[in-house]
C-alpha cells in the first residue's frame, strides 16, 4: 500500500490515473482542485521517469520492467485512439510509471501470457481503475464482454486477482418528507420501478428538528427509511444498517424536509457512454473514538474511508469528485465519561461545540484524501482557516460511532442521465456560487439565470454554511455570533437557505451549518446534481 492508502499497480498501462490530471482553469466560483505537493509543483510528466508517488509525498515512482512476453504489438493500422494506446504502451516498455492521460484514452488489457495487448473499449475515457485491484492488475477483455458488471483481474504474471465490481449507472431523486417518520417517498420510487430497494446506495436528507445535539428527528427519519428498505428488499436489517443514511437536522426559515436518494439504476436501462455521468461510492470508516474527535487520528480515519468510497465509485482522479457528504459522531456526556474512564481526554466537553469540531476535522480528512492539503498538524485543526476542502459537506450527530461517507462524482464509461458539479459561495449572499455549481454540473444557462431556466432539470443542491468569523457580510455588521437568544447555527442556515431556495425556486434544498474547513471562511461549498435527460 502507498503512503496515502492506495495500492500502486505493478505496471500502469493506460487510462486516467488519479494522480495525473489537474484542473487548470477553474471558474470564478470553482475552487482549484488537486493541489500536489511535488517538488516541481506540477502534474507528472509524460516524458520518462514515471511521474510522482502518492499525493503529497513527492516520491518518484521507480521504473518498472515489463516482461518480454507482454510486448506484443497492436495493429499498426489501428484507428487514432488505438494508435494513442500504442504510444502509451511504448512508454510502459520503457518502464515508465504514472502518466498524464487524455480524456479519450482507452484502457489497455493484457489478455494472457504471450498474447498481444487488447484495447478495452469498455474503459474508454477512464482507463483501468487500479484502485479496485488490491495489488495491481490488468483487466481481461473477454471476461468483461461476458459479464459487464464484473471483470476478471490479472496480475502481469498471469495470476488471477479475483473479481472487481464495476460501477453501474446511478439514479438520483429527491422526495418530500411530509412528517418526521415519513418514508413514503422512498417507497413510492421503489414501487414505481425507478430502482430496487436493494440497489439503494445512500440517502442524504434534511429533517425538521432543531439541528442540535438532542435532535432526535434524525433517528426517527433514519428508522423510517431503513424500515422501507428492509420491507421492500432482500437485504437483512443488519445489511441495511450498513447503508449510509445521512441526516442533517434543522429546516430553519423556508427550508423544507426532504431526502435525496442515490441508487443503482436497473440493469440495461442506460447504455454505457463516454460522457461524464454521476457515480457514487459509499464507505464506513473505522470506529471514531471520543478522544479521536478534533485530532489527527480522526483525520486519518476519515481519509482512509474517503479513499475506499472513491475506489467503489470507480473514480481515479480526485478532480472528478464534486461532493463528499459525511456523518460523524459528536461528543455527549456518556462518551466523554467513557473516554475518561479509559484514561483518555477529549478535545472539548462542550457538546454543541464538539459538533463543529467533528465536522471540521472530518473536512480536513476529506481534503487530505483528495490531495487538496497535506495532513494537518494537531494545532491547525479547527483553527487554521486557510485549510479547507472545496467539496466537503460534513454533519455530525449522536446516532453513530463511525464516519458515514458518500462520495459523489462523475466518471466515463458508466452511462446514465445525471451529472454532478460543484462551486463555492464566497459569503452568505453569494447566489452566483450556487449558479456556478449548477453550470459545473452541465446545464447551459443564460448570463443572468432565473429559476425558470432550470426547467425541472436540477435534482438538488447541497450547501454548507458558516457565520463569518469577522461578524460582517459585504462590509455590514451582523450580530449572529453575539446573539444569546437564537444560536447562530439556526440564523445562518435560514439565511443561506433563503438564498439557495430563491436561486432554485425550491425550498427543498440541502443546507447544513458548521462549515469550518469546508470552503472559505464565511462561505461554503455548493454541490449540484442535474438531470441531463440524455
């Protein structure tokens, strides 16, 4: 395993390496992604040597010898994309490691010892997902054609590595929650055949409680939705219990309770396509102990989980990640006392403050996993506001002891009709930041857009918000941070919720508070999922 948790393939052949692409021209409201701490400060080179090691290490990849039996030629009269593959293979023969990759790259498959390489059209535009192979490996094209959902993995020495699940097209749908225990919207989607109960990957929703430590509406909603999944599917209650259902409490102002459901589409509904389309990966971290919250160990555990979720989504390039939603534990009196009984201390005994700290620590774990920052020092957590992720959306609660992680991004070769994008609100009034996320997801909009321009194609937007620590917005003073009657959590959530609802024309938008290390101070990240209808 590499220093950052990903395995390094024995030989990298072709395709978009997650270490290789860097977005070079972000929009005004889209944060630069994929900063790399290499000695040259740039992407790996195409010319010899082999690029860099895992994100943040700056370590070179040692040249790797390719056995002679793998050196079979492709057809010299191949079409242009196949000729590009030939060029990539030439680099492999020189022992190169990680390479830059064009969006049109095909994956290269070694079909067996002594056989010529084969161009895998199923991997067009995304290459081979090396993260799926524990010790690296190639994909066998013949097996891929027989079983589109699974591909046999091979090492360069010809030994099998087992099956790799390939991502499937995703359905993304928003449902209203008409009461605190209402799961009927989810049940209706299942009954209508939009997806099956067993194919539900994750749910992200808003409940109508106070959004605080003692907001039990999250638990009630969680129970209602899990009961639907058990009743209408074949998974056991324990298996359904592993499905991430991320609930954010508090629908202040005009915000309306709702849930967004991410599920695999029925097989054969959508053909594979080279276009970028939504993919989702989910994971649960290792147990987060009370003493981990607010400290580097929590950062590491979250980062590990994000990498696993990326692998499951088939995302190899962090620039293709547009939204990472998490739910993590916060501190309550019982867990504080339990830690003390074991001779451990906790970062704070203020349970409400622990919510903010849990969120911010989680965001740094996401940023580390995506290469946005180096691993922070303990004293930087929840204090150094120059460190943040542009795609993190972190919530916390009393209902779990691990990080629930949902990674939403785009990938080629999957198919479907949904696409994700992201932007950043620079402050609480930055409506353009919301529009930027929607444009990033692929909708063409006029220069001065109106909600009517969305034409029902926006599934949902997901925002994080935070009261500006300076106590001002656009130079004007506010008293949110001094208000003893209504906590600033509820005030900023209502304000930003109003902005998002005005932009989208829909009060059922996901707005969550406590956004330290999630976007710039006083602002926050925005993710959008749109239905391109293609």
